[in-house]
C-alpha cells in the first residue's frame, strides 16, 4: 500500500473531524458539509446498528445515486431471509435518498456511509460486518478496503466496470490500484474492450456480463407513476426532459434552446440541488420558471415554460413525460445515465465526452442518441426530429429493441456473485 495514499487519507480524515468539531464546516459547500458530518461517529453507529445480527452479511458498495440503478436489481436477486444486505455509499446524494426510503425497500437491511478509506477504518468496518460477499459497483477502488478484503480472502466482485486502453488503471501510476484489484474474485465488465485491457494487465478473472442498469430502467419505466403537478405542467405540450444537468455547459446549452423555443416546455432536473445552483438555474431561463418543491396541487403550472425538479430520486421516472431527452454530464468524464430515457423510447442527446461509456456510442451508431457540442447542434437536432415524425417512430422502435436486447444482465451478475465466482484470485 503506498505510503503517500495512506498519509493523505489519514490526514484528510483527521482534518474533517477537526473542521466539524470547530464548526468551520459552515464555510464549505453543503454537500461536503453533509459528507463530513456523516463521517463523524460513523463506525460506532455501524457497530450499534449491526449488534445482534446473526445472518450472513453481503455488502454492496457504490459511490452515489446513479450507481444505485445498477445495484438495485442485483440486490433484489441476492436478497433472501438468510442474508443481511448492507449497502454503503460514498456520496450524500446516494446515502440520503436510499436511507430515507429504506422502509420501502425490503431487500435492504442497512444503509451506511462508507467510513473514510484509512487502514484503521477498513479493518474496523470489516471486523464489524464480517461480510461473506463484497460487491463494488462500477469504479469504486478504495485501496485499503480492497487490500483488507484480499487479506481476508473474502469473495469480492466488481460490477459494470469499463476499462479503456487509456485508463489510469493501466498506466505506470496505476500500479497501486492494479495491486489492490487482486482482491476481486471476478470483475464483471461491460464490453470486450474492457476484458482485453484487463487481460493486458494480467487479469484473466473477467466476465462480460452486460449492464444491469437496463433491467432497473425497464422495471422503473413499467411501474405506474402519476404526479399531479407534472401532469398539469406537461399535459398537451411537447416536452424536453433535461436530466442530471451538471455544470455550466449543460445549463448554457439547455437554457439557450429553451429561451429560443418558447413553444416547447422543459423539465429540468439538476444534478445538485443546493440553493446557489438552483438560483443560477432560475436566472438562466427567460420564460416563466417554477421550482417543483415550491408548487402545490393548486399552483397554476400550465403557463410556465420551465419546471425545475429540485428533489432527488425522481429522474428515472420523469422521462416518461418527454418527447426528447438531454442527459447532462457529457462535457466532463461523468456523463449520466442515457439508458434511463432510452427505455421510454425517447431520442437522447448528450455532450461530446463519451469515451468512458459504452452505451452512448452504441446509441449514436443505431441512431437513437446524438452527441451535441453546443445549443445550436441541440436545437437543430430537436427541429429535425420534430419535423420528421417518422424518424421519431423509428427511434422509439429501435430504442425498445435495443433495451430489450440488453436486458437480463442482472441474472448473470447475480449468479456469479451467489456462486462465489470461482476460486479467489491473487
């Protein structure tokens, strides 16, 4: 384990405690404050909540709410009366939403923040849980946890990974991560390129299993959902759903088209819902703009052009209200889920940075997705589809076929985890 990594993690953990204790956290971003406060007394809270648990513990870790869409259908297949399912998150946006909903999720027994990745925390956390299985979703590589799981020979799995030839994992500075990846009994990847890249680094314990996010998105799209505010806002109108609007590039692109196209309505779902970000969004749109949480059943939303949905956890259900979708994050390496709108048959636009994702490239190739670099390209794309309803119907058909062709990855992933994935590697 690199000395520098441990030194940084230990120092950061100590600094967070000091900041919270001295109340200096009031000078930090709200999300960071929630994270730092969530780390205080965390191991003691976990110890208390897990006291008396006699079932096998199966631990599933993910970064945030986006990864929950991958984990959720897997957890459903892993859950049984003899297993205690423990879910951990790194980010407040995932932890807070799922913790609040836990009573409605019979498959999940406990929801925690992941204690900060120091050697001491990793050992203490694993001593408390004693997991029989450990599952990491997509790209969570916490070195101390992986090293400790490897030392304990705990069957450990990586799900929905994607590794391209330019990944830091394959560079010289990725050596500590490659060493920690020995912990994985099986690495389940999204495409053949990822398998080849991992093989070039000496990893043969890989399986191309597909993306469980399709199964979750399909399940969500088929579940009934009604909301009186959204119904009245969207009724009889052409609607663009802009999901996970993440940064100034996303906001500029969406707002410029909205300001030009007053005949269209826009459902805008920000990735972060702090007041500073919401105020910036409200100023960006020239047409009448409302915030969802400030509306009631009696609010006249019919005259508004833009509705900003300033609440977490609804996005995957909101795409059903649209005719087109824009998915944010595509001007960074962190493009959000383009699968969620596609299962509703929507044409999907996204920013140009797609090389860390498999699905946008596939969608562009079959004509159901479009990479756009600015508001002009986004606006031209909307007009092209708007004036050619036959293309819209073709996209709807192709999107449905594509989604169904990629379904059932969850079963393959769950079978590998349940069966232990073969001998422990490393």
